[in-house]
């Protein structure tokens, strides 16, 4: 239920209140608004207002505040909230730059594709397709040729109910694939939550760690990433340990996920990870129901206020089937493209996908529309 927020209500907020300032009211032609809009980082996405939400004593109140009025609203806030709102604004508009992965430069001023390469027998969508090392390497090269900027190699399924995999078996699955792709000039990320697997993959040529536990599963994981000085993806999952889907109860899913990722970003920076190398992922489908996932997608732009690139992954996920007569995983391409187009329209910098050429085509259409709006 929507509860309106007013400036007087801000002034009477409790000491424990939290403020969330989400970019809203996206515009195609920013040049027609002069100073009436702002840009998300160095993307091709502009917005004309903020949705300012106050979370206080379990109640959320919100208001749409134009870019021009935002300073007046900040002035009405208590000092703690004013500092938080000012920090969120600065983080949103700060350029993200590029990821340097060896000789490969991944620019984030437009959405980039991360191709999913699961070398597992039991992943929910492509389990068993890439268990042979040579075939997996060929599949990775094919995705890179089709337009994937990064290939994300995973050796353990994290679908609901999937068994744990011993780290030695996981290393055996991924090491040759990572090495083969890296030697061929492909930028590789390693999808794992285990420190030993991270070390093996980084040693074989991977350039990014993609951890569904946000470096909480393995006590050594933070140390490995700090030492490697590599980019890291911090994903939200409600549980840090064996079952990443357990414990998914939320008071307000968008803000609860945001708070957890904000805490993990702060922990990583405190440990010595360069904030420019941190990427955040809201973890669609991990301990989240259909309503939770939809709320995260609609509110995705909030995560820009963390100051990090956003990785968004909805490829073939169960929510698509739930919204379309329980369509099986291999028949969810249309929903995948729709969700990733929505994410791109909110400024997401990276999209994690199975079907590279189809999503690449959708992004080219999206880019054409953006270019036309900016130059017409």
C-alpha cells in the first residue's frame, strides 16, 4: 500500500529512519529538459525525478521529487538522512569507467552481455550440455563471437535443491575450460563461492569472481579477492551457507536486498577491495517469490545509488514460466529478452544470459532507439 511522504514528515523522522532515493521518471530526450534531469553514471539513461522513500519504524512513505526540487527536500531532512541522500545522488551520477581484464577492456557506458557457461550435469537450464571440456570451450568461444563480452564459467549448480559439490570436483570441472577460453583471448569470470575454486580459476586466467554469497560462504573468499585485485560480483542471497535459497522472508524486499548489498559493499571496501572493482547483483530468484522478483525489477534503479555497476540476471528463470502457463526453461526466451530490455532501460550495465545472439539483437534495437531519441 502506497503511503505519501511529505517534507514535514522527513523532519520528524526517528534516529533509526532510513532514506532511499531511487532514480525515476526516465526520459529519452534529456537535452529538452536542460538541468531538469540527471544521467545514471556514464550510461545512456537519464531521469527527471527521484522516488524518495523513508523507512521508519516499519512504515515506508514515498514521494516523487523532481531533480530540480531534490535539494529542497534534502534541506528538510535531519542531518543523517541528508548525508545519506546526498551520498546516494553522488554515487548514482558518478561514472563507472571500465573493467580491465588483462588485455580486455569492458566498457560500461552501455549494457554488456555475460554469457552463462555451466559445466555441470545438473544446472536447471543447461545441465549436462557442457560437461566435456573441449565442447565447453567451443561453446564459450561461440558465445563470445555472438557478442558476449564476458563468459561466466560455473562448476556447481545453485538451483533450488541442488547438492553441494566438493571443491576438488568443481575445480576439475572448470579449470581446463577457463584456461582454454582465457588463452584464446576471452574475458572469463568464475561463478563460485569457494575460495579454492576462485584461486584455481584466477590462476587459469579468469578475471572476475562472481559469488552468489557475496563473499560470505567461504571465510577465505574475501582474502582471495583482495589479493588478486580482481573485480568481484556481490550477489544477494538470503542465506550465506549451504542453501542460498533458504530464509527468504522480507519486510520490504527492495530495501532489504539493498541494505544487505550496501553492507557487503562496505565490508569489501573496508577489507581493501577497490570500490571501482565491485559489481552488485540483486539475485533474482534466490530465496525470492514472484512478487519479490517483480518488485526488484521495477525498483532496479535504486541499486545505482550504491555507486557500483549492476549485473542483472533473469535468463530462463522460473518467474518467467510462472507468468506464462509454466513454460519450461527452454521456452522462456521471450520473457528473458523482455526482462533484460527492462533492466537495460533502467541503466543496468551487465546482463547475464544464456542466449547471446537474441539478447544482443534486443540490445542493438534498444541502442538504436536511444540514439534516435538523442539525435532527432
